[in-house]
C-alpha cells in the first residue's frame, strides 16, 4: 500500500548517472597521452625562451683535473738531502771544507736563521788568520767520540788561578773541530779550541788574560751551562758583561753563542738555559756583539745527547756546527 507500481519487465532505477558525464579517470590511456602532451609543450616553451635569452642557464663550474698519484717527484739536490728549491730565496748550499766527521745534517731541527755575515765577509777578504774558541766541556768535546785522547797540539789554553789546561785533541768528533777543519781551509793558520770542562763565564770575568791569551782575529765565546748551576742569574749577567767586554777588546770580531738546552742529571740548575739565552741576547744587542744561539738546536732524550742530558754526543755536536754555519752564513 502507498507504493508506486512498476511496470512489469522493468527494473527500478538506482540513481544512475547520465552517459554523457563519463569521468576522465575512467580512461587511463587518454589521461597519459594528455599529460605527456602538456609536458612536451612546457619543455618546448622553456627551450624556446632560453634560445631567445629570456631565461638564463647558470654555467656549471669547470672541474679541475685530478693530479695523478704517480706524478714525477721533484729533482733532488746532489746530496739527496731533500727537494730541490728553485725559489730565489733558497738557502745557499753549505760550502766545502767540513771535516771528515762533519755531520752537517741537522736532522729534524729547523733551519737556523742567518744572524750575521760578518765572519763570512772577513773570510772572503782574507782577514781571518787566527781564531780562539772559549768554552766549557761542550766546546772541549766531553762525551764525544775520541774525548780523552792526549792533546796532539800541546797548546796550553788556560793557565791561571784555576790551574793549567791543554787543548783538546784535534781528532775529537765535536763541533769545534769541525769549525777548525773549515777555518784551516779558509786561510786560518792559528786555531785554538780553548774549551775547558767545568769552566764558566765567571772565570772569564775574573781572570780574562789567563784564558784569552794574546787574543785572535776572531774570538768565539760559548759559556753559561755551568754558570746556570753554580751562579745566580744576576751574577751570570754581571760576569757576562765583564767577560765579554774583555774578549771583545782582544779581537776584530767577537761572536757570542748561547749554549744548547739541557735537562742535566749531574747538577741542578738555578736558572734555565732559556734565561741564559735571554741574558746573552740582550747583552749582545746592547753591545753590538754578533750573537748565535744553540738553545733549540738539539732534541733532549734523543741521540743528540749523552745519558746526562747535558753533553752532546758527536752526532749532536756536529749539529751544533751545522747551526753555527747556517747562522753565520758560512
């Protein structure tokens, strides 16, 4: 009752959509074709605008060629010591004249700066005929190969209130004998190694004539190692001023050298070797003495030193000579 009758043979409608409203998604092939056509049109448009200069394409950075790991190494110097330096400021090669024991390679130590070329100029002008080196056991070669050999020069290097001492044998493998070998090949006829074990700046100040003798064209003084363990810093400073002035009065050129650093086990330092270097640096600047420094030439706890960490081995002592040559442009 109350229901609308349906004609026999016809099904009741369920809200079917008109055939003309068929959805786009019902035809995937057609959808794909349309999408591709649109994309192609956009690409053609972009290319066209680019050709007209309306669009700008950023340039890609040019990739640098990668260096081959098998590149040919730089040419070595004749001595094979390292890479050849073609710069205008290259350090000049060490000149000939080293002793046969000259270990002029400084190992890992940095190259020493040139502090003066006065000695080099004097050698070139033939003004150096005599050299006297004033020092302690490091200058004498204590702990180096051959030390203790009877002197082969029979030269008395000190005679005074501390006693009388002969020159170290010329065969000892130490920096002073390397210097001797060089000097004798450059016009020097009188070279004296006046290094005496245990001596200090105090002795040069108190009795200079006993150690300086008649003087020399060039006097080299390296003292301070024993002063650091036997004197105060103030006493060393005063001794240095007096002693070095006495040495300067007996030569054409005075060269003052700061001793190498140490961690000595045979004595206790009252002040450091760094302070020794600073005192000598300041004094030499004030008095216009040539000053070289061995403070950082050697490496502690290596083959540069004997077990006392104070006296260089022959290997270390030859490095002192190499540093001396570099700093004085020899």
